[in-house]
C-alpha cells in the first residue's frame, strides 16, 4: 500500500502538537496521583488530539485511502512517543506498565479510525484543503 508522505507528516505534526504533551502529562498523573481525576481527563484530551491529527492526514491524503492514513498517523505518533517514554523509564529504572501501553495503543488506533472517517467525510462532501 502506498502512502501520501506529506499527508502523514502533516497529520503527525498535528498529533504531536496536541496529543503528545497531554499523553506525557497524563502519564505523570497516572504514576504520581493515583486518585486524581486529571489523568482521565488528560487522556481523553490526548485521544482527541490523535483524532485531530489522524483526521488531518486523512483529509490531506490524495490516494483515496483516508482510513489507512488516519490509523497509520495515530499509531505511528503513539509508538514514537511511547518509545521515548519507555526508554526513559527503563533508563531511570522505573516500572513499565506494558498492559497500559497496549490498551492505550488500542484506543489510539480507534482514534485513528475515527479521524480517518472524519477526514473521509470531509472529502466526500467536497471540502478539500487548500494547496
């Protein structure tokens, strides 16, 4: 399968801008403030950030594969961010919660699917991004 690299890059930058900071802050709350409701709220914000980034990639792509672009964008950004976090935790000697990461990846792929659907919907309605 071919991908529109420009669209993936643009979507990834959007996801990094919105989802990555919220993911990191949510992780801090999960690890340090077990009873805090902020972790869930921040995680939901990160989910929305992944939807927006995936939607951007799906909307911008020109290969008529919006769902694939959305899923690859969200999943790729998640793996990159989590990779940095896991390496940092391993170097620091902290616990890595693999089940939490897998569950979060599942939610992120769902965000990619939702974003891909939204981007596809915009394209089908004739709303095209400016070049």
